[in-house]
C-alpha cells in the first residue's frame, strides 16, 4: 500500500475532529441539526486552517444517506465517495486556474440539472478571490437565487478582494489561525497513534514553526520523521528547521549584563559557525525580551505567564527601560539586517548598539542655587542672600503698614469708636488686605482690583477709579461690591466712585509690581547660578527670559 501523507491521512472526518475552530463547529452543527440551511457559505482564513476540510464535512453532512445531520455515518457510499474524491455531485473548482468568465458560464450551465446521486449538488470554489470581475458578475444572480438542489461553498485566503455583492450573498465564517498549544496536542496524538517515540520539546518546536497552520505542522512532522531514526528528538528538529542547537539568545542577554562586549562577539561567531541563522536568533531574542517584560510588570503568581528561572533572573538584572530599548533596537536590526554587507555584520552591529546605548544608572538632577533656601545672615554680614518677597512684604512696598488695631473690621460686639465726622483714610486701612476677604469673583473682582480706597465715613465709602475703567463699574457690579462690603463691615455700606486720571497703588498695580520684582529676582538668581554659568561656558547657552514663570503660590 502506498504511503499517505500525514496532512491527508489526518484530515478531519467529522466536525468533532476539527481542531481549533470551535466557533465554526458550533454554528454549523446547530444549523444542520435545526435544518436551517443556507444556499451559500464563505469560509475565510490563512492556509492550512481547515477551509476545504470543513467544506467536505459539510458536503457529507448534507448528502449522507441516513439524512441531513451534523454527524454523518461515514460508512455509506456517499460519505466514502466524498472522502475518496469521486462524488459526482461535489464539484470542486480551483478559482486560481479557472478565472475566465467562459469557465464560470460553463459551470453555471449545469446548475439547473438535478444531482446524480446525492441530495444536493455542491459547488466548492477554492481561492474564489482569484476569479475575474466578469466571472463574479456572471455568478451573482445564480449565487443569490440558486435552485433548491444547489449549494455553493466558497473558500478564500484573501476575502478583501471579493466584491461586496458576493459577500452579502453568503454566510461568512472566519477561520482563525491555530494556537501553538492546540497544534502541539494534535501532533502528540498523531505520533502516539503512529507509535513513534518523541521529545516534547521537539513537538513544541514543530508547532511554533507551523505558525498557526495545521497542514504545515503535519508536513513538517512528515519531514522530521523521515530525518529521524525512529525517535523524534529536538536536536534533529532544530537542524531541519535551521535553528541553532543552543539558546544563544539567552546567552546574549546574559552577556549584556557584563561590562565588556567581548562575549557578544564570541557568541556571534559561534552562531555563524553553526550556519548563521541570525534571523532566528533575533526572533528568539525578541521573544525573551517580551517574556522579561511580562515578568517585570506582572506578579509571579499570574496565570498568564510562566517565566523560567533564567528569564526571572534577567528581569531582576535589567530595568524596564533597558528591556524596552533592547526590544526597539532588536526590531530595527531585524528589519535592516539584510542591508548590511553581510548578515553577520548586521547582527553584530545590532548587538553592539544594544551594548552602547544601554541606559546609564540614574543620577540625581543638580539643584540650582535659587531653588535652595536662603541662609540666615547676621546683621554685620557684608552680603545678604536674595529672597523672593512674600505676600505681606509685597503689599507694603508702597505704603506704611497700619497699626494692628486698624487691620480688623469693627464688629457688633465692639462698636467703632468714631465720631460722626471722623474719617478713616486709605493709608490707615489697606484696600489690598480688605479685598481678599470680600470673596468677590468675576467682573466684580476685576473692577475692585483696579480701584483705591479713599475714605470711609460711617456708611459712606469712597473708591478712586481710573477714567478708563469707569465703564466696568455698572450697577450690578457696584451692587455686588456694596453687598460684599456690607458683609465685611457688619453694617450697611454705600459706595461712591471718584474718577481720576491715574491711580497710585491699586491692588492690580501692586500685583504687577510684585510680578516684575519676582521676575527680576529670578533672572538675577539664574544669571548668578554656578550651574547655569557652566552651561553658558560649555554650550553657549542663553537664558530665555519669557520662559521664566513664577510659582503660583508666589502671587
């Protein structure tokens, strides 16, 4: 008996044998059991994930002599003929070789005829995206309303190339690439059934090399079995796949923890001596960096990761910044390695770039002189430290501080001892100190800041304002200020406005003076700072005065 390739021998015969496509199985099994059958199905997915296998399973389920069922008998003549590829009513069409519209018309001419042996006539068009635009146009009407005895099953690896008019007429099922764990379990099942001893690591290598395709995995397994002496071992599999015999990626990461680059170059020479599969080593290096990052950011008991002892140790030796930089350099080197004069040169330059740009240990940022607290000096000291004026000091730059008894407003329990004609002048009570306690906001606060307190006689209070700000003091604004003053003095207050050409020391002017003084002090402190002077000498640095902003609490 001739040998049958594993990819053909282990093609699934029932939906339960289909690996990794549970979401497709559930939908198709329910449709068959409930007799909810569509006239056109579209299966999409990468190579080797089961598109054609599902189409043949569906053909058996629809034509089995025992009736439509999700579990065909696999024993009747129809089931056996479909498995052997000789069922007349299953017409398999290769869309890549029959792209012309004439081929499509020839197929559609026979659609109207009843099936020969089966219950349905099934048209399986593989790689349907290869059909021409005229072929799709010829197929549309029949695809939308075929005869009752006809079912269309389309398969493609590139559904984006299909017209929307075709997609809208089909039930679309997207087959996903298989996980490496699922492929590994299936390969172990095959090897056990074939009575071949194997190493688990060898099977894992084949599963990862398949990249989500079960057919590729079985083809690689066929090649590995032919190359091994009745025992599937990891070293033989590495040789077949072109992998290095040792985990050089792990050795390279360990070499990066050492001070010199000598070991990096030594390992590179070993890789070249084994065949120079530098792409594979870079891929393994990136994979290890990913595992290290996960171990650094996720707790050890997290079920999503299972780092080895070496990976965990490297995660303790490198900082997260190191790993991110190595990963970025590795990705860039992987893309550009073919641009180097030789692959070895590109690989070694990538390693040396990792070593050269490895982040240096963090060092504290030097403190500027103006950020340090001023030292207290004695009265006879020839020099005094520069300090930023406080709020109270800035308020008193242009006026004499009032006596303590005049700073607090009169209260009901302490009536003001003022005669009817007595006047409390502005110099005796600071408008800048009263204003914050009035709790004004918005336009009223802006208006009050641009005024000066002239006097307060009983319930009458006079404010001096600039003629340019007269329009701001509308009736609602004046009413809000009077209401705030009434609450402050605990007695009714009537506000009178006195216009003048220029004010002397309104709160807004005092605020501007403080700001300019602080700006000058900050500029002077920076100009005299030793660190800044060193920057000027070394890098010809210049001070951008507009970039100096005082802290919010300074105002």
